[in-house]
C-alpha cells in the first residue's frame, strides 16, 4: 500500500487536460484503464541506456499512449519510440520540443539532467514531468548532502566525515582505519566509490578524487564506515507527499565473478531481493523512506519521482548506503519485466500528486538480467565492435535491452561500457539465470564479456530450501 507522509505537495504542473488518475481512488493502475474519459498521451523519454530501453518497452505497451518520443535514445529504444535529435543538456531545446509536439508527460531517465534542474524548467513551462526538482535531486547529486540529511532525520546509515581537502580526509582514514569507504561527493557515473580494504588503498582513493579523476564530482569527498551485511535496492514512486513501494532488487556492482574487481555501474541484477523480507521492507519505509520524505519537505524541496534507496541489510536492520533519484540500471530492467500494471498511469500519478489513490501489482515470477560489457570496462571500454545475433528470436521469457549501442552501416556496434542487458523471467531465479545465459550465448560478440554468476545469492537460497 502507499504510505502517506506529512509533507507539502510536489506542485507538478500539467496541461489543462483530464488526468489519467485524478478521478480514480483506491484502484490499481490496471483498474484505472477501465475508467472511461481519459485522453491518450504524447510522452517524451529522456536517456539512452538500458534503463531507458526498459522504460520505453513498458511505456510502449500502454493503451493510453498516442506517441512516444525518445532523446537521444539508442537502436533498441528506436524499436519502441521515435528518436529525436535533442541534446538533453539543452533544457531550453527540450522545453521547446515539448511545446511543439504537445508533450503531455516527460519521463527523465538519467540523474545528470535531474541534478541540473531540467524538471524545474519543464514545470515552469507548464509541462508535466516525472522526476524531482533540482533541489530534491541533491539526494543523489551530493552524497554529503544526503549524509547530513540522515544525521538530521535520524536515518540509519554509516558513520561518516565530509572533507574538501585531502589532508583532513586522510587524517580521518588514519584515525578510523580500514576497511573504509571513500566516495566522490558528486555524480561520477557509479565509479566514484572505493571500498578500501587497506589504509593505503583509501589514501590513494582520496588522492584520485582531489587530483581530478572524477572531475568536479571529486571536489569534496565523503569517507565513511564500511557496513557489513547484504546489499539490496529498494524503490519507491513518490509524489511529494506519498511514497509507494515499487519493488526490490539486488545488484552486482563488482566487475568480476565472485564479486571481485573494481566497482561498476552494475553487471547484473535480479528481482525481488529475498533479503528484503516484509519486516525489512516495513522497517525501510518507516526508518529511511518516510524520514527522507519529511526531511526534504521541511527543506522546501518535496521529493517527486522515483526514490532509489541503496541499502545494506545489517545485523541491526536496514541502513542507507546512498539515495538515488532515478531508476537503477540494471535494476530497472528486472522491475519492468515484473510489473503487471500500466507504467504510464503510475508515472503520471506521481507527477499529479495522486499516488495515495493507487497501488502497484507484481508478477510472482522473479526476473534476472545479465549485463554484457565491452572489453576494458570499467576503465577503458573498447568501442566500435560489431554485435551480431540480436535479430534472432531470444528464448521465451527473455528480452534484450540495449544500453551502449549504436547503428553503423546497417550493423549494431558497441558504443559504451555496458552495452546490453539480457533479461529473463521464469518461475525461479535459477531458471531465469539459465534462460538469460542461454540468450547471452546466442549473441555473437567476441569483444564483449559478462559475469557468469549473476543471481548467485538467490540461487543458493533456492537450492538450500529444497
């Protein structure tokens, strides 16, 4: 059920046409579709990754969709939407496009434009948008901001220090010892975090930040306690007042099998996360999500959009590792595979402040995604290699979402670090894992690689339960 939070309204401004959700109370998103009189919608999706392909795939299935545009998109998204040559960083151009094409809802996929305030410009122009304001997006844009919010609102998280010079940060490391975690404060595409097992590794990570390895994101660092437990991803759709639980997942951040090697943006995921029991979900809502919503409202920045809490499930319960202000990638892929309801209704409800009247339904079958990455990822991925075999029908229950791809001379080529998300749904995680790797092995891409153990924790749990 949705969880109400006493905070001020998100004040999302839409067009003067009838809302999909405004007249519906106490219904699932699917039941909203049975209510007559709603106008179909033109939607603009911003982004170009596997997350956005999964969102496009789900939005395109809505009977309420008139036209789906995407910018900048990718060849996979082009199967679901009309690709438009918009520079997402040019917020004035995005607003002008929305006015020209009579866009009813903008869905912002990645974090960078949200932190830059694109939702503010759209709302100021009277265009409905799913995504937080720039002020609310500080939850991801500054790790230090979020840690200070946790301290103020008594949200359980790791002990920490914030530093804008290397000398003080290093002194903190020497005082507390290793293992310890060093994070670039700003946006670093998932690569600004070092879980240092030795003091020397932590000191080197601090030097990397202040020497410009992550650009302006490393101008300040957060050094924090290394939490012990099992990680999980928890999602809520939010409208400034209400937080609607929206699924759980478990990501695999390390590049190599057995959780070895450097951190990445994510090498695979599965949903639901077994560690997120009903009790843990309830505690996460009460101890982390609701105080976050209250705290942001108190700061005059009520949160509207998707709130993605990265958690460590410790012996003392859930603790917040970090907040993100968009769907995870690759977690979004498995969530979209499991979502029963119409995504369009849910996203517009969040933009309209109507989530208190809705609930979301999920398929019982788990989903699992395997990321295929270009050789050299995450440090220096090789671009331009040809990927073949994508036109062959995948096994039943499998979807292949494009992430870092491009079209060249009639071929699909690698154009990024994480290139494909091969996603499967089945009765068990083990069966979904088997289907996903069967599909991976059908793809002809010698210059790509993937982990071969995605979902291992859940598979071990399934085997132990037999």
